[in-house]
C-alpha cells in the first residue's frame, strides 16, 4: 500500500478531478463504453451519490469510488450499488482501490445500509470476499460478474435495478 494514500469524502472542488480520473481509468478498458464519468455527474445531480470518496496522494486526486441506492424487486430496502471505481493508471496496484473500497463499505455500514452489490471482474471482486448470490440478478449481466454482500444476514432475492443515472451517456 502506498503510505501516502489518503481517503476522504468528495467536495465541490473535486468534481473536475473525479471526471479526469474516471476517464483516464476507463480509457483502455475493453468492457467500458466510456460513459462512467457521465454516470457520476448524473448521480450527483440526482442527489444519489450516497457515498463518494476520493483517494489523494500529495494533495492530488488519484482515485474515486461511488455508491448509490439500488432497488430490489423483493422490496428489500437500503441496499447500494458500487460504481464506478477508478484509480489513475500510474497509481494502480498500490492499494488505493482497496483503501477506497474499505472506507466506502465502512461508511455504508455506518449509515445502517443492509448490503451492496457490484458488477465487475471476478478476479478482482472475489479478493474482497464478495460472492455471486443465487437468486439475486441484474438483468443482462452474467451471474459470474454480479456480486453482492449482505451486511445483516438478510439475502434478498429478485432483480436489482441500479439508479437511472447509470443510463447517462453525455
Ligand atoms: C479496479 C481498480 C479501481 C483497482 O484499483 P487499484 O488501486 O489498482 O487496486 P489495489 O491496488 O487496491 O488492488 C487491490 C487488490 O486487487 C488486485 N487487483 C488490482 N487490479 C486488479 C485487476 N485488474 N485484476 C485482478 N486483480 C486486481 C491487487 O493485486 C490487490 O490484491 P491484493 O490485495 O491481493 O494484493 C483500478 O485498477 C482501475 O481503476 N481500473 C480501471 C477501472 C475499473 O476497472 N474499475 C472497476 C470496474 S467498475
């Protein structure tokens, strides 16, 4: 872990840097459709950025993570979706992503969130102990790429819907 990484909540002054970090992180990612920066802006405008944290090194924003509310068809409330999460390419593999994840989950638990879910690569998310949950699905996403973690033992069943802001493309 880069000992200089500090995690804190976003402020108004971070908005431009968060866009830059997000664009840079996803630029070369094959599965990305390059709309992640628009999703963050739309979530913020909808007041749905429940947790939005930046990672800083020497006062420079080098990473960002967002959590927003999701709806679950069985009526379970107080669950959140993770994403996007980004670290500038030159700062990756130094622990910033992990630090953002740990602080994000800690903040969600402090808010009495009941659980969270994320779409992503199994090699990465399994490291955090996240698992595919049979019976909890995100339409259009293969089950092996959809992860969930219950904080309170209740495991919802049904279909998950991320915030409308995830459809933002400009
Ligand atoms: C995914 C991302 C945020 C991870 O950030 P990071 O700062 O590089 O991650 P960390 O250094 O904290 O790594 C945490 C763990 O995951 C592993 N890891 C990091 N990137 C990985 C990858 N692409 N595939 C598999 N494992 C990975 C690390 O080795 C580390 O494991 P360890 O704890 O056993 O050593 C960053 O690589 C990124 O911005 N990628 C582009 C955007 C993206 O894919 N976002 C996620 C999808 S929404």
